[in-house]
């Protein structure tokens, strides 16, 4: 069983030092447990070396950190081998590496299918590639709950479909997409389609199994799964990683360079896609984040967070908050509550919650620029939950929202 929530919260220095703060901005980044914070400091203090050398003990240890963490990631996502795990600076770099790495495989009038709920880090690279290659982008239809409509997607796929790309769960609406079922259906219709999945918002919440999903590429960030900033992962099937054009060039990724022929001999993967010095102290801390999740159990985390969302839904409906607020995603069980106060600016509400109740939420477009096509508003308030949040904190949020008549008085008093 998962440890008591009190024991979990005690592992997070931020919560210990900010006991009154209710942190509901986990969709932007999760807080970091002490083990993660200490690991990054320990690396800089006790190992310190740059990897890519074994000439002395600390450099050897640096390489061991890369090897051990790569293996841990491989096991966490159930990849076939460690070579399929590429370290990046985050999901943004991973997503860009996929799009610009396969652009040579995309021809004029090829089709790229994507939903209009995607984060800008997912949307923009494909927009740029499509414009450059004169390819066609088509929007994937959605169900009433805003998950992907598989039946309609199947009708879109044809011999010109080159890429289908989507997130396991969007960072706004939070509708879950069944990656395994979607990819299985795609393979039946056109097995040559390249499938790329953005797992940034799901990696710390549900089990990710790249082998069972049969996904070609998967991207995610460490900082959204209790890990450090500046570290991410690009998973790819070995056959596709071998075809990727590197997104960046530098030390560690080339075996030789020929100036006369203007050519170079690349190192094997993963090195050929990891130019330059990695964020090695962050990678060391990333391993501790994975261990933190493994110790709790990803299924237990999902069960707990689903319970929090259900509790929040009941509290919202019981207190009839829908009279004063528009809620956009109460029907799904993702740990995200997306809403607006009727007639009031979202930023004003977020400021009120922070100033009067010490509740940290996020207002704005959440870098999902096309969401307004779905919910008819460009900006919203997002309260996103994690394993250290509690029902008591949700009660406080509901109490704050019940005082909606006094929002403006509080803001300008």
C-alpha cells in the first residue's frame, strides 16, 4: 500500500517550509522530494566530473550515472533496451527532435494528424515542418469528452498519412487518450504511419508502457514527475532513432569529422543524439525521482489522484459552484480542474486565491493555443493535483470559490 499522505508530504522541503501554501500548479511542474534535491547537490559536491571520459575515478562515476539512469528509465517505460532512451533538456527538445529529425521522411502533400488540444511544444514544430515540406496538417476529431475519436481518426488515415501525434492527456482539458488502443487501430489501417506521443502530462500519473503501446516516439520531462528541471527523455524505437537527423551537433556525437568531404561519422545511438555535455547532476537527481515514483507505485498514485478528482467533483457539485463558475472537465478523472469564474478575469481569480487563501493555481492559455476552438475561451484557471495534495486542500479551494461574490472586494481592498 502507498504510505500515508502525511509521510509523503514530509518528504517535500517546499511543503515543510511553506506549511500554509496549497500547491495546485502541478501541471506546470511538480515539487521535488528531498532525495531529488539532495542528489543534485551531492553530484556537484562529490562527483562533479563531466562524463565521456574514464581517465579518473570521478569521470568513471559520471558515466556510471548515465548508464544506471538510462537503464532505470528503460525499465520505467518498458523499452526494449537502453539505447532507445535519449536524454534531452525536456519534453520540448524531445518533441522538436522528433519533428525536425524526421522531416526528410516527409514529402509534399503528406499528411500529419494532430489534435487542437496540444501544447505549443507539440504543435509548433509540426506547423513549421509542414510549411517547410509543403505537407498538410489535419485536426484529429474528438469525442464529447474531448478524447480522440478513434472511429473518425480511422476514416482520416490513408496512404498519404505520414505522422499521427497526440498527447496521452492534454495539459488543459485532461482527457485521457488510450494510447495502446489508438495505436493498435492505426497499425491496422496503415502500419507505415509514424506515431509520436507527448507523455509530459501523464508520465508521473499513469503507467507508461512503450512496448505494449507500440509507439514509435515518446517524449516527457523530469520536472513534471517530481524530478529536476532541465532533464527530459526522448524514447524511440531503435529503427527510427537510427533514421533521425540530429537536432543539434557537438561533442560526443561524432566519431570523426572530414573537412574536405564536409562529412562526419556519427557515434551509435544514443550518443549521436546527445551532443554536448548533458545535465549530468540533473540526470543523477532524475534517477531519484523515478525511484520515488517506483516506491509509491504508479498505479497507487493514479488511484489516489483519481480519488482526489472525484472528491473535488462531488464538492463542486454539492456546493453548486457551477452557478458562478464554468467547469470544463469534471467528467474525466485526470488530476486537473479547469474552470473560469463567470464574468471575471481568470488572472484576478488566481491572484485572489493566492493572496487570500495561499492557493497556488495557474491562469492563462497554458501554452495550448488552440484550446479555445474546443471550449470557446482562450484563458482559464487550472488547478492541477499531485500525490501530496489532500482532500482538506480541496475543501479550502471550494470554500474560497464559494466566496465569489467578494472576489473584487478582496482584490482591490
